[in-house]
C-alpha cells in the first residue's frame, strides 16, 4: 500500500533558540522539516528540493524575508507564512501585498502556527469544480488550467503567476460579470487574517492586471466598481483540457 508523503516545510529563521525547538515541534506533528538560518542557505535548499510551504522570518541579517518572499512568488508556486515580530506591522502589510499567504506574530503558540499551516495548505490545494471535471477556464483568448495552475495568453505563451494571483484570478473566473467586494475577495484569496489590510487585495489586483491587461492603467478585463469592489468584465467558458 502506498504511503502518503508528509508535508515538507522549509523553516527559515536566524534565531536558533526559536528555529530549532519549533522545528522539533513541527516534526512531532508529522511534518518533514528542513531548517535554514538565513536567506542564502534557504535559496540553496530551494534549488535542491521542492517544498509544500515556507515559514519565513522577516528580519534576518543579510537578505531579509521580504526579498526572499519576492523570489518565491516570482520563481515558484510555493505558499509562504511570515514569522514576524510584534512591531513589524508595516512589513506584514508589505508581505501580504507581495503575495504571502499568511503571517503569525512572535511570540506565538506553536499550535496556532500548525492551524495556520493546515489552513494555508487547504487553500493552496483546494480543487475547483472545473478541475474535477477536467476542464479549464477560457476568457478573451486566455486559458487557465486549474489543475496545473497554468495560465496561457492568447498566443499560447505561459504567464507565470503566484499562488495568490492564481486564487484571485480563479475567484473572478468563477464569478464573471459579478461585483466582488474586497472582503469577499480576501476570504477567497487570503483568508480572514488579511482583513486587517484591505489594501492587500488592491495590490494583488494591480499585480494581476499587469499580467493580463493590454494596458494595466486602463483595465478592460478586471474593472473597478467604485464603492463596490472589482468585476471581471468578460465571458468565461469552461473547455475540456487537452489530454497530455
């Protein structure tokens, strides 16, 4: 009988007094833990292996967690949870804006962190109805394959999107020509904790527009509805995925 592989986490924090006991605790919870003391070491680990989620300290000597998070968002589809100090509110906002999935504030209860990890992993692995039916979304020549999280433009070229951008686009595609307010989008994309930072969704919409709009300053696909939120102003079709 095939065994299910444990969830593999990369824990990046420069404080061994926090990192090592936390790593041991997470191991006892059934996670496969790899530890890194800084961003340079973490980049090496990321080149060697794939991870289901990264736990990332913001304030580290050398390259900080925000910079490494940008790399993770741009280069791979890996969920990120920030580990932040209580006074780093601005950095938490920036982290959510650039695409982090969640954050916890030090000192934290490890049980809360485990709950956040499982919540983020559920959101990241949630299969939309179209995926179960082996279908993709087609809109204005663009196609989103929800199983592989692959976005292709009207010319057939792949366009890289982060996990947050994927969930945001999927929310619009599942509700075309409907006004979605910020609270509803935040629930769909980042969960309840992001409600503290309404502008996080505005920044993610701006990032998505830069990837799918001809002119992101004059958006035609994702339109702003003043006082209401945002709307995908396009018809959406579900089309069978080509067999691989």
